[in-house]
């Protein structure tokens, strides 16, 4: 029998739940890294409560090390940065969508260099355009920030993909209107044997 994959999923809300369900159905042991206690608790409750094959912790100092230690081994990292919030500054957007996820991806890559693994980043989707002129101006700023975040994540993924191409596969998913469960299915494909030939790719998913 093949060993069960150990998967760390970082995200929030319905995206975190959909990704967790998909990998649980695949027989993986999953650790969840949530952004808020209430959100993480809701996701775990929806999955049937914390068990030996599903557990989580809120983002904070030492969170990554604690979850990886509990997993015992890290085979797959799925990192899903949050969507830009209304009125969020460009600096705050890039910190949330690039700096934090970038640090997590690099830490996971370092853990995988010896035994191999898969790094999957899910870029935040571009915000939809509203009708009013004021909202349109704000949305344009958010759109610009998210586009910059997607470009920065793409560059990071390509650097990580070239670091140890014989061991670590790193790819970026850019969902534009795709449902969380559809994105999760694509992530499962990339994390499995069928995705071994894809490395350093930016895959755009449409609705």
C-alpha cells in the first residue's frame, strides 16, 4: 500500500474547505492553516471535526513548523492567498497576497528538497468590475494590486521550480471565475502522478 500523502493547505473560507474535502477524498492526511479562529473552526466542523487525518492551526509564529511536525512529512503545499479587500492599500494587498505566501512557499520548498514534493499556489482572483464610478475607481486599484500579486507569485513559482526540478514541482493556478471545487480538482491533478511533468507553469482557469 502506498503511504498516505501529507498535505498542508493554507487559505480561508469556502476555498479552504473545498481544497480540504478534495484531498481528504483522495485519502490524504491534511493540516489546515487558517487566517482566523472562527473561520478555521467552521471549516473543521464542516469536515467532521478535528481528527487524526485532519487538523489545523491559525496563522502565527511557529504555525508552519508545528503543523509540519504533526504531519511528520510534507508532500504537498497548497497556498491560497486572500482576495483583496475593498479599500485595501496596495502595500497591504502585496503583503497579504505575496510576502506571507512567498515565505510559506519558500519554507515548504526547503523541506521538500531532500525527499521531493509539490508546491501549488492559487493566485487571488481579479475582483469584478462594479457599476458606480467611485466603486469602479476603487475596484481598479484592487485590480491593479491583484494583477501585481499574480505577477509576483508567478515569478516566485518559476524560481522555486528551477531550484530542484528533479524533486520539487511548483506551479501556479490563476482562477478567473472558477468555483472553489473546480480549482481543488485541478490542484489534486497537479499534486498527483499525472502532474509530474508540469513544473514552473502558470495555469489560467476559466469558469
